[in-house]
């Protein structure tokens, strides 16, 4: 029986997903919550994608087949307009949900009624094998988005009112990085959060939007970063812009001088925030330094690693460095199990 008003609306946009789609859909139908609708927009697939979707023969599926290729962002907005659920969840045609993903995200949203958008921790597999375990702190997540996105797009769960009452949607000027844009805009008005469990296996492969259009993806992400800097009132000169770019890309084999300049960049951001009071003053410096030292610890240059004392801004940096070292080691041990 189909619920007139399902608890959850799940939205997907698919294009030539025949390789992984069956596994992705099965992970949805294996959920411990059954009260949902699954809205799938097919973007003119030329393989067996539509055939695979129809083979499930489940009345909870609402399949829309485009007459012309529209792209991910427009497809997601198209799906959002059809949602009837109290909560709206994202899913991609190549990832795998844990059986209790939807239940745990709904429970989390109900536990935090002030949150409008959440994600969960993820484990990547395929071409990369990593576990992403960001802490659940809305203000820290907001600060971290000065550098990079914090929520994996297929883990999104949002409240219906965010779309229908608060008038948020995906910005169709972004053909990629639309998730980063939406999460950052929402975070300016409402808390965002992360369920502290791995509830989705995120497949990495060359067919992904981020893999196929790396330069476009970065340019779009840069627009979002620039928007945040403008709000802070920060204008970077050419040298600082280069340091910022190296940091957001987390380039490896970086000279010690670059990390020292990144410390200067943190001071620039914090000084601007002292005037604008946009972010928590207490958390801003600490959060950015945590990100900086994580980048430093992933650096592969032993020559740079040996210059750690010069990179530390003060003795107060040492506890932050020790904490990030312990977290990286813990994560590596977990991934090697």
C-alpha cells in the first residue's frame, strides 16, 4: 500500500547507471523504514537504466523520463517539486545505503528539530578507500566550508519545509558543486549536522561528475568559497590566493613556507571575523588550524615534516597537532582492519 503522505521522499537523478544501479536501488529497498517514496529522474539514458528501474516493479517508485538531457542540478529541482515526504533524502545510482540509514537519519533529525539539513559519515570504496568521520558540530562545519564541502551529497537529508516554506533549492547556475552551494547557503541560516555513524558506502570511479569535470567542479567550488570570503570582507593578494588554492586542493609535497603562509591566512580570516562576527571567534582559529595540521600531516615531504617547529604558530598549536595526529592514526587503523 502506498502512503498518501510518505515519511520520506528519496530523490535520485540517473544517467546511464546500469553498472551499479541495481545494487544502489536494492540498498534502498532493504531499508528498515518502508514508509517512503522514491522519485527518480532519468536524464535520457541510452543503456539499460530505465529497464532496471522498472524491473523492481515497486509502487513507491515514481519514474520521470526526460525528453532532453537537463543535467543533475535541474533534475534534482524537478524531483524536489514532487516530494510529499516530511523528510527529503538524496541518493545516487552508484552508492550503497546501510539498511538503517534512513531510520537513523530521521531519528537524528527528530532529536535535533533545529537542524534543516544533515548528512552522515561515509566510507568510500572503489578507486579510493577511506572513512570520512567529521564531528557533529554545526558551527565547526560552517567554518570548515571556508575551505571545502563537509557533507557528502548522497547522504543529504533535509526537512520538507526547507524547500517548500523557506524556498531553498539547488542553484541551477551550478552544474557541479551544487551540493556544496546548497549546504553552505543553508548553514548561514540554520544548523547543519552529521550523524556520527557510517550509513553510506560512497563509490569512487571515473564516471562521477566530480571525476569527469574536475576543473569545472573546482571552479564552481571556488565561487562558493569566494562568496564566503566576500561576506567576511577578505580580499587576498596573488600570493595568498595561491596559498589558499593549495590548501583547498590539499596539494601534497608542499614546502614548509606554504604552511607558514597558511598560518598567516588563518590570522587574516580571524581578524576579519573579529570585525564581522559571522563565525564563533572561539572556534574559528581552532577549526582552521585543525584543518591546516591535517593537511600538513598528509604531506609526503620528509623535508617539510622536519620543519614542524617553524610551522607551529605557538606552543598552543601542539595540542591541536597531537589531536589531529591521533585522529589520522585511528582512522588508518580502522581502514586497515
